[in-house]
């Protein structure tokens, strides 16, 4: 990392990058919601084959939605931990707490 860049600037850059990732996922999540709603409506079909396929489609939409959400949450946590570790005072505090817990 460039030594001329401050910790605050580095943190802002990481947060901006994370926000761009989330913004890219938002249209995908909206599409999944719409697809899930269509599949949910098909659950009331008279045709048992259509209902079975609709159950599968709803399941796939929900699973994909959950995975996207979890990845976003994990990326956010990693960004926060990275930022915390970049701050020298927080880093010392974490190390000191760890030493205290070990005794």
C-alpha cells in the first residue's frame, strides 16, 4: 500500500468498493424476487406438473437469494475487520484483549 495514503483514505476506498459490489447485486436480487413471485403464483396452478416445477423454482430463488445476501454480509464483515486491523490503536487493543483472555 502507498505510504502516502492515510488509514482513513484507505478505509473510505474499501467502503466505496464494497458499496459498488452491493450496488451490482441489487438488480440481481430484485430480479430473483420477481422470479420468485411469478413461481409462487404458479403454485396455485391446476396442473400438478406446473405446481411441482413452481416448487422447485421457488426453492432455487430462495436459495440463491440467501447465498447472495450471505456473501454480501461476509464481504461487509471482512471490510470492517480489515479496516479495524489497519488502525494501529485498535490493533493493539485487539492484541491486548487476546492476551488478557489467554491468562
